[in-house]
C-alpha cells in the first residue's frame, strides 16, 4: 500500500487493471498525473499480471480465426446476459487465482508479456554490458530486486537516513522542505507537485500541485458509513500500528501513533476534492503566482519547497485543489510538530514496505488483502518486474518491441485506426443534433488527433539514472528522484509531443486530451485482442472497439471541453452542449442502477466518460467494419454470422472476474464501470446488436429508452 496522489483529468484509458496494491494506481502513479497533474511520483508498483496463457487452466485452444468458441456458455441466452453467454465457460474454467484480486483476459495477456520480459531480462543478466548502458541498468535493477538474502539482511536500514531526517526536524517551518524531499524519493504526502500542459496554452508546460497524502484508497474510505468502509478504517489503524512496531516502536506507542495518523488523514480526506468533481477540468485549473499560492497557504514556504526540489526558478503553478491546500495550511498551523513527524514517518514506511524485508512485505500485503480480497502474495519476480516497469519501463519497452512487435503488425493496426477515424468523420457529418459550427470544430479536432500506435518514435533517455546491483530500495529511491527531476525539468519548456505515458508493453490504450492523441501500445495488439491473420469482424470487435473508445474520449464529458490543439476552450454551440449533456446523463442514470459487493452502487457520474466511450467505440468499430464491405447479414463462415462474431469478440475482450472487495474499491475510486456492466449495458443500447441476435423487447439486453450519442 502507499500514498496515491489524486489524479484529476488523467489520460483516459480503455481498461483499468485492478492491482495487488491498495488501489488501482497505488505506488507508481507516475502515469496517473502524466497529462494533467503530472506530479512525478514514484514508490513503484504496478499492474497485476496473470499466471496462465489464454489456452491454459482448462480451456481449449481458440479457433485460428480468433473466435473463442470454448468461452461460450450455451445455457445462457444471448438476450438474457450476453456477457455470460460469451464468457461463461471461460469464467468457469478460469477461477481467480489466490494471488489475484482480479483475473481477466487482459491480465492473462499481461502475464504473457511479463513472462517474455522476465526471460529477456534474465538473459541480459548473463551477458556483459557497458557500464551505464540501458541493458546493464535493466539487468541490475532486476538482480537487486531478486536478491532476497540481501534484502532480508538489510531490513529497514535503507531508510535509516530518511527516518533520521524526519526525527531531526526541529520547527514547523521546516516541514515543507521535508515534504519536498520525501516527494523526491516517491513519497507524496501531503501534497504532490509536478508538471502539466497548461490547459489554456497546450504548447506550454507549467508546474502543478494537487492533493495527496491518504493511505487508504480514497476519501470515501475515511468518511462514509457503509460497513465496507468502517471495516477498512478499523483494519487500517491496526495495520499502521503493526508496521510501526516493525520499526521498533513499543505496542502502546505504535497504537497511539496509528490513531494520530488516522486523525490527520481523516481531516485531509475531508478536505479532498471528490473524484467526480475532478472530472471537470475547470474545477482543477487555478493558475497563480507563488505569491497567490502563498496567500492560500501562508505556512507553506513555496520558495523553500521548490528550492529543496532543485527548481527555485519556478515562479507560478496551477493549484489543482485550492480547498485542500488551505486545509494543509491549517494543519501546518494547528497540528503539532510531533504529530506531523509521526505522519511522515508512517508515509515513508508505507511507500517503501514492498522493497524491504519479508516482515514489511507481509504486513503490507495483509492490509492489501483486507481491501481487495487477494489471498496470496504474488511471486517475487512479478513484483520486481512491475517495480522495474515504473523505474525503467521505456528501456524495457525498447527491447521488448525489437523482439516482439513486427512492423507488419503496427501497419495493420494503423490501417484499422484510420478506418475507424473515417467512420467517426462520416458520423460527425450526419449527426442530426449537431449544428454546423460545432460540427466543423469537431471535425477539425478529429483531423488534428494524433494516432500513435505501438511505441513512441523517440525513446526515453535513462543515462542519468544510477542503478546498481546493491540495495533494491535504494534503486527505487534513485529512480523516483530521477523521474521527478525529469518531470520538473519540463516546466517552462515547450511540450514534447512525442512523449508517451504508457510503456509499449502495457496491455491498455489511452487518450490524452491535452495532447489530443490516441495511443495504443504494442502490448495490447496481440491475441485475444488482435491478430493480423484474423478476420475483420473479430479484430474490429475486440480491438477496433477499444480504438474507437479512445477516439471518442476526445468528445466525452471531459474531452469535449478541449479543442483540437489540447486547449481548454468552449467550442460547442450552447444548444449542442445541452443535447450532449442530456445524452451523457442518460448513461450516468443507466450505470447508477448497477451494484457490486454488498450493494455499493456504481457512481454513474464518475463512470460517464468511460461508459460513453464504450458505447461510442462499439458504434464506430461497427460502422468502420460495415464500411469495409463485410459479408452480408446472415452470411456464415462458421456457427455465427460475421455480425454476431463482431459482438462476441467485443464481449470476449471484457472476459474477467473480480473479488467482491476489489469491486467495492473500484466503484469507489475507478472511472471505469465493472466489466460485466460495461459489456451488457453498452450492448443494450445497440440496435445493431439486437438485430444480429434477433433479440426482441422486453429483454435485459434491450434498453427501452436507448442512450444515443454517436
């Protein structure tokens, strides 16, 4: 577990893989603030990969054309529950492994990538590479993380100097300096500071500060009264005490300190901006001079803060959450220095527990399992690779792409993306509700959208990052400092439009509103999502819908507020915007009816953007497929028509299961709806789907009053 800075207006991704950390995006949120509030954060951890190939764990091999007939549950009617019809047998044959909180086809593909990367890195470790080379750093980082004997012998000693720094603070005025220092090693508490593209001028990079400093996944865990949140709070206080006992504190003292931590974090949570509010870009955009920021926080010396980070020349920044900044200032004025030192000491051990000896790792995992239901800790090699992906992800990605992603696959994906953009162009031309001026602006934005497939054209430079085969925790610490320096060095400089925020090996995709770019990493352009040899209905249903999803993020409830150059700008005619908001409100209402776990409701307003993109992506992929001259309706190459294959492939792409506790966490924190809901609810709005399977109303798979956007 660790501190997660809040991440307003992140690059919108197609899928959110639940993790084995406290919450999605915990530790290693360097990507989380990348586009908008890109504080360079770092106590690294990452996606939870899976442990078997697509054909393992009881399933039979797929047909060579990519239609996974063995995944179907023929006992479930398509008109009753299409997610179960398409994936029911897969779910029966793929129970969630004990070391997972989530298990899906995306995590299985990620596992395949991780297995390949492990083999690649282990081979690097057997060869002699020049000092300072990327290959040497990749091999050395992995070796340091796998040296269990050295890690066990070291215990918490890699952090000894940091604990001494905290203990040596003598006056409250020195706290901002310590906040800055801790962030430089990946501990963002109580604030995060970083860089972002200026919402008003997307050619500029500006500094930004945002809320952070909570150990539990979200403010709701501190403030809401539902049983799941009460249980989490009780477990958390016990966990903090146990972790402090591992540092040598007496049990009674550790218990007292845990209560101090909980009280301070609860006050910070109460002042934190809710995730739903952060979806409004204007709510998180408050550019001001340092003098203006000082007016909100007179007890926080911004010049001292930035000087400690090594950037005293920064004279202005965007204050993402002014209310939170004021709350931090109140705490600086009224919370005792000893309580602050207790909190910072906790935040430090919380962030670095995964990189220390077994006792810290096990206690960290024990709390994670309380929150997500995971039963076993993942193998060390997986945990180390995920930490390394955060530290050296693009160095690994460059090696991965050279061995794993042929040019022909990239070319085929580029062609599919172009067809889907053409479909959106045609759609914009025919939308009856859009007025001519808005239509022209939308088409211009689409023309300007950068379509980036596979990997970046320019690779990240890690030459200044020092990595060796010594302390694992110190390698993580140096990587954190390197990343923060890399991020803050952008402030005041032109935007690097070639930069990616997901590594090429990532099984995901994202749209960046400030860049107006669609980014599809190589990692997802593999079965069961994509294969050059498959027919168009399968590729367009599984991957084309994802590409369309990302493309329509440029026009969802957040993306629609940015123009084609990535500037926050009102380019919609008022009457068009009103119609668009009414259409997306239909989506919000639809998803708010769904529940998970012990009855926690999906937050419709939180998931509106992703659910809107799901519907738009499906429609665009369908229309692009029809534009290719697909086989006529009713034609069959197997047991299903091409139209049916398209929708089955779409549902296959969301095959997965999740533990109840993890589902409860994600509906609290994640803008992505649950997979089963985003499958069935999206299809229930599609008349094309209903025709393909001859589904008559009334039916659970037919929404009586469809949500129509594109």
